[in-house]
């Protein structure tokens, strides 16, 4: 066995795809993201994604009296001008729904900015540009949550959108604005056995939920999923990825220890510990509740 493998991973087949490193490795190909998104959006035939660009830990910045930014786990654009973000959320927190709305707001602004910069928009007449002044592209936020969501959710996949209360009271369940969509996945609610997995989405969710358990996963007859499993197979990982994963595991343990002792130790001590483990300051702010400005000051003093 490779001696560089962290002790906690020895004896396991895959790295945990719910971690930052594992998630990026699992979806580190256009085909993987296309296969997952086509499935979760029920896109068939000509409606399937043809072209796609993507990046991980994609930062969106905007100036609103002072700079504000969010970091998307995975950001993608398609040839049909869809804008998507895919988030792997390990833990619940008090403002989860607020966070999904905030991230989507940044995504919409990003999409609108890119739309107005496009060659197609530039060729429009002045009158056409004015007519389309408020048009925004389709934006889809996909949140994969490794916790039970704080509201009643019977199935493992839910969809949020904008609805009219008046129309709903009339018995019609149809969104007012199909271009704005949230897909929410609750991994704890996904309880299918390997034999019950029949489509790509279920195969991806099965991998996300079970790959960390240690045993080799079954072949679901999906070559793209098989390639992804090979990317997170421990024996196939290079030393750089293993070192990154080990640092992430140590940081996670440190955070959990600090959170467990939060009644005794201050939040600032927890911030210092996370800074020492190179955790991004945006994540530190979410975990600790300390402002970004204060965290930046403490980081500069180190």
C-alpha cells in the first residue's frame, strides 16, 4: 500500500466525495457534471446539455458600498445559456435557506452580467437592448445536503421556485418563473439499495452517500460514474491530492474539537485554529459567526 496514504484512509477504497477534495475529484469532468445535471433536471434528447464549462470554488464578487463575495463549490454554464451552481453542504446551520437565496442572487447577477456582455446582446439594436433590459438567463441552484432539512420533506429531492398563492389556491401547481429554480437533495432521505438504483441521478447519490464507507461500490452500468469512482479511488490518487485531503481531515477534526468546546474557548480561538489550518475565511465566517473584516484582521496579524 502507498505509504503516503493517511492512516485514517488505509483499508478504505475511496475518499469521501462529500469533502471538498472528494467532491471536486468526483465531478472533475464535463461528462460527470452533464450526466448528473441532465438527470436531476430530467433533460432528454435534444434538451440535454450539449456544451458546458465549469470550475470549482468559483468566486463571485460584487461591490455594494463595500465588496461582497461568495464562493460556489461548482459553477457551470451551458451552451443554452443556463447558469448553474452545485453545492455540497455537509452541515446544517441557522441560516441555510437564507444562504441558498443569497447564493442564487449572486448567480443571477453573474448571469445577467454575462448575458449583457455576450456577442448576441452586442449585436442588438438600441431599441432591442432597451426591450431586454431586465431579461435574465435561466439560473439553477443545486444543493446536495448531508443533513435532514429544517422543514417537512418526504422525498430525497425537492424543487423550489416562485409560485403565486392565488394560482395555487385555484389548484394549479405551476411556477410563475421557470427560469429560477432550486433543486434540493437530502442525502439522509436517500435510502435506495444498490439493486434499486435505476437511473444516473440515483447512481450519483448512492456514490455520494456510500463511497466513504470503505467497501468497493457496485457497477451501475454507467461508464461516467465508473470513471468518477476511479478518480476518487485512493490507490489512484497522487501525493498532492492525498496531502490536500489529509490537511482537510486534520482541519475538520480541529474544527469539531473547537465547536465541542465552544462554551469554554472563545470563538476567536476557534477562528485562529481554522486560520492555522488554511481554511478559507468565507467558510470560517459561516462556521464561527465572526465578521469577514475581523477574520481578515486576525489573518493579517498572524
